[in-house]
C-alpha cells in the first residue's frame, strides 16, 4: 500500500526507493569505467572532472532554489546494478533524480511553500500530499519513493521532459567560476539546470525578464521549418509571443472550416459563457464555433500541447479549438478563462489548487492584421504595459477623455461598457492582432491557484474588417467527459455520453482495385489523407452526425456516417 492507502503498481511494489537507487546508481560506474560492460557507454564528456553541478528550479521559477554536486565517484560504493541505462524509462529516471536531490539538497532548500504543514524538505515539494495532488492519467506508472511518496517530474528550461539518462547527461554546459588560491582547474564547472514539477502538476515556463527567448525547436516542429521560440511579453501575468507557431495557410484553413461547419454544436454562432449550460452574455458580442477534429485543428492542438511541455498528446487535456469572429464594435468584456462552479452543483472538481482540474493555459492564434487604432487587441486589465515608465501610465479617466476627443468615439456609445473597454485597452497591457501571431498566457500559478492577473478581454473592433482569431484552452487534468477527469469527493463520474469525441479508423482492405488510390475527405469538403493500397489506416477524431467520404479520382464513391460509439472502425 502507498502512503495514501492505495495499491502501489505491481511493477513498483518491490522498489522501495532505497533498494531501487542502490541498484540504479551503480549502473553508472560499470557503464563508465568498465570496458567489458555489455551496456553502451554514456557520454560524460561535458562533465568536468567527472562531476556536474545540478541547479534545481521549482516549477515556473527562473531563479534556482538550490544546487548539488553530483560526481561519478559518488557511485563507487554501490552494488552491481541489473540493467543498462537504455532500459530505464522516464519514470525510472524521475524517481532516480528525485531521490538524488532529496538526499543531497540542503534541508532548507527547494521547499513546498504552497501548502500548510507540508512534508519537510524537497520531498514535500515533490509530493504535496493527497489533498493537493491531482491524479493524472499516468499515475499508475510512477515509481514510488520510500513510504509510497511520489517523485517529481523534471524538465529543461524550454519545457522538454527529461526522459533518459543520456538526455540528462547531455544537458551539462560549461560555466566559469572564480578560483581560490591553490585550486586546480577551478575555472570551469559543468552545470545542469532542471525544472522540478510536483507530482500531479504540469510544467510552466519560468520567465526572468521581458524579451527573454526560449528556443523550442528541439521538440516543437512546424511545416515551414522555421524555428519556434517564445519571447517574454510580460512577467505578471506570464505572457509570451510564440514565434513561427502557425502559418497563414493554416489560419485560412481554420477560418474556411469554421464557415463551412453546419453542426449545431460546432458552427459559428453567438458566443456563450459559463460552466454547465451555456448562456448568452450581453458583454460578449463575438461569434464563435469549435473545430475539434479537423486535420489542421488537430495539428495545431498537438503543437500547442508540445509547446506547453506535454511529451504525449492527451485529448482530454484540451478543449476544442475555438474559432472566434469579432465584427465591427464587437468585443468581450474582461473575464477569466479559469472556470468557477458558481452554483456549487457541478460534480466535476474545478478546484485545481487542490485535486481538481481547470484551464491552466491559453494559446491565442490571431488570423487578422489590425493596425494601431483599429482595436481588436487582447487586453490584460490588471496589468500596466510592462515596458512603460510609471510616469507615463494613463488612468482610466484620462484614457476615456482622450478617446472621447478622437474619431473612434463616433463608433461607441458614451458610458457604454464597450467605450470603457476601449479606454482600458488603450491604457493597460494589450496584445495587438497580427495574422499568424500566437500568444501564450497562464491562468494558473504553479501551485494550481487561479492567477488573478490573467483577467483579460477582447477589445472592440474599430475597423470595418472583422477580426478572426482562435484559442486553445489547456487543462491541468483531463476535463469533464474524458477518462481520468477529477470529481468532487463522494461524486461518481457520469457515463461519457455518445456525443463526446470519438476516434474513427478508416482502413483499406486492399481487396477492391477500385479503391487502390482512394482518398478520405470530411463532409466532401476537407481533404484528410490518402487511404489507398499504399497507405496506412487513417485516424480521425470525430462526433456523432459527422460524415466522412471516400473519393476516387474526381468522384465521391462511398460515404460513412458516424451514428454511434460502436460504428467507428470502417473498412473499404
């Protein structure tokens, strides 16, 4: 049994952390110094004098909370290990690093500063306890520490999950340090920076200053081949430009699909708000629809989650890609993407500070160029422009006076909420739309608490051309309707309705020559892929009522209707 009264998975039951690490650590020495070892040698060339300084950062924190020196000589006292580094998976690696840091960090370093009466030391940070640890879908794969405690997960500064010893050892970089009298070769040390994420939590970037760059090309690729990178726009709220994230062609495809959508649940219509039953809100005058299954939408969603540090795509951690249209004067008053069950009647647990799930990050995709003065910005109403000197800040009353003396006042009713929004947009931190621009911001703090600085709104459009945009909301747990979603204590998860997203597979049996060069389309309008003799089965995420078609040459020759949760495997 683990410390919470649950059963430890069979594969980890014999692995108390001490016995696990006694075997694990010894792996290094035979691999490095024993020429007859059957294991492939790890490369420690970047380690200076066979040691490295591990700089530890808590999730979302730019400054290190502590450091330890790790030397290969530390391994010489351990017993013979049973397997090679290449045989260890990411959960083994995370357990090893957690144990190493728990045992070596100063007892006052890298503490859990979020919760009342946590377990002392770094262990209390890794395992925040049952009441503060959401159960993610890979929970049963974790290698438990002694007494059933849970390990941290570890990431690079850029959000790449550390999943192997080879990757870990390669992270070392040289750093100069001052020499004391009599020291030898003291001017160089090797450092590895690791960003520790508490069990059950999600990675968050750790910005240090405005304009800072995070290179993501190692794990985020785009069809253009251009490098994807973050640029820090603001520290509070934490907001970033995501450069080269998507193309104008992808933007156009998303708009085209939104306009062509006919299903009542997904087509473009007046935007609504709220949990549970959605409601029309008179201070949200935009139109919106959802693209959950389109080929471009699926590519963009997966790319979003890679940016956010997910090494595996899990559909339940995302909403559909919301497509937004703001016509002239249309807007959305300031609000939080973080959801609150105001009625208290929901069975889903939205309290992400504890064990619940909620939206933790939003990635905005802009599809229209709007010039200065044409509105349409995304404004963060609690934040001043971060690079604006304090002496140049405008109070709302001053911004209103300037607005009323400008030409833009002719489009706005005096004392209306839209007028106030425009004044807010011209005085607070705002992001202007540009075609193919992407912006990331967080709605949660690393602790899981809601970040009040993330309050934002869609500024009224002051141009005759509409503003098109899209956004993806990412959740720190699976959301309601997906396996693993958290529910309040005593509440049972409802059965997933048949209207939820389904996974359909289309396979060519290769028995009818007519389909040798078949192609798959959604609703006879959107090309999905080749499903001929030479192709592999195609997968599409879809919904009841959607139609999929097979095209040969210039003719659609076969159609499939998604009728229920059973009929999702089709053969031609």
